[in-house]
C-alpha cells in the first residue's frame, strides 16, 4: 500500500468586505477582482519575470492568491529610503509590466484602455473622495504655518489659490492624448512592493491593483521614485532611474520583430515625468501624514474627516516629522509657483 503524503499550501485571501453596498471598498474589491479575472494573468504570457502574485481562484466573493511570504518575499513598507539595487530591481519589473501591456495590445489588436474601461476607472484620485479632500486640506493648513511663506504674498496665495492648484493632480493619471499609455499600477509605495531582501536579484512583485489606470508610464515611475526615496536621493538619482527604465523597456522588445508599436521615445518619457511630478510631490505629503504619525491616531476620522489638528499637534512634538512635512510642502508650493511664473 502506497503511503499517503500531505502537502500544505498557504494562500493569501482577499474577500468582499462586509460593508454597505455603497461603501467605496466594494468598488475597490470589484475593480481588482475584474482585473485578475480578465487581464492581469494574461499579461504574464508576454513577461520575462513574474511581477504579480499568481491567481488560484477568483469568484464573486473571493480572490485567492499566492502567499508571497512562502517565496521569501517581504514588502518594503519599513524601508523608507531604498537603495540602488532594490530600485533597479523594482524598475526592471515595472518595465516588464508596462511592456507586457503594450505587447498584449499589439498581439490581440485591442486597446487596454478601451477594452477594460469598466475596471480601469478612477476610485481614489477625485475631488469627491473624502480621503483626498481631508489630506489636501491638511496640506493647506501646514502651508499656513510654514516659515518660508509667512509673507503677505505667500499667505494670500495659500489662502486663495493653493487648494485649486492641488486638485490638478486629479487629472494627471487620466488616459493621455499626448503620451503613449500603458497599464499602470498607480500605487507603488513600499507596502505594495515585495522583494526578496536576501536575494536582491529576484524579481520585484507588485500587489494591490485596485487603483490601476491606463496612463503614461511616467505615472508609475513617479510613484516609485517619490514614495520610496528621500528628497536628496530622489534629486541625485531620478534621471539615472529614468534611463535605466527606458533601457529595460527597450530590452523587453528585443525579441519582437516589429517594434513600431512601442511609440515611446526617451524624450517623451522625460517630458511626461516633469509634467506629472506634482502627483508624486502631493502623494509624498499624503503618505507622510499617515505613515509617519503614531498608528493610534490613524483611524477613519483622521483619514477621511479631519486630519489637520492632530497632524499639526504631532509635528510640534516631533522635530523629524516637522522637518519632513515642511520640506514636502515647500517642494509642492515651489513647483506650482515655478510653473505659474513660466
């Protein structure tokens, strides 16, 4: 009689949240579920590396995915300033993801933005989203006490104009009529990036595809650079990473006889990176105001109703956070003013 062997397999399970059917989290789950059902796994056919968890089951209530911890992968949420090896690895996976979407379109004769429009809609970057409104209002309140803008002119700009300029980010991740669009993750902060920290050459894997859009690739590059590097490191290395991304993108097309469908030039990549930087600058502030404060104060009220008072109070007690927040706000205001004066 043959002996029976038991194999234990661990999964990562996402389920439909038990909330009111109008709750935004329902839309988030539905969006990611449809992307896994209809698109994401099929892109791997055109990929050199595995850049998303493998899907085991997708139904109306559940997503059952590969448990990345079983592959010795861990997220980067506690790595506030990633090194070159980690960044190159992440950007390589990003270029594979983007190129896979381009080749998928070419081979199937479709536009992802049109064919999957219903599951690529915006759900977080909108003036109707409480989380964004609360964060931008907190940004304005911090700007009012910033030492750099205590002048009459500075205070008038903050009171009367700043908020309207901040809402420009709501259109930056839209499908572009000017630049080539690809499938973008659109939320590549450390918590959504998994690496094998013992083997840095292992492909980076991305999770949480709820905010995917059909947008210029610079949107994803901006998120990676602005959300995972210090300001100093970003300024020092951003164009090194842009060049590396473009080389990797070209490399992924080497096996294709017809490369005319790429239609992304390095010059256009740099132009779009400069054009959409406000999105990265603002999201950096929003992340600092949530991830760098005590977990105890980050409840639904803090995230979605009123953030300013508690953030300002904590900034008074924490010099390191105050310095980071002031630096972030100055970058935002200076970027806006520079473009107004051009």
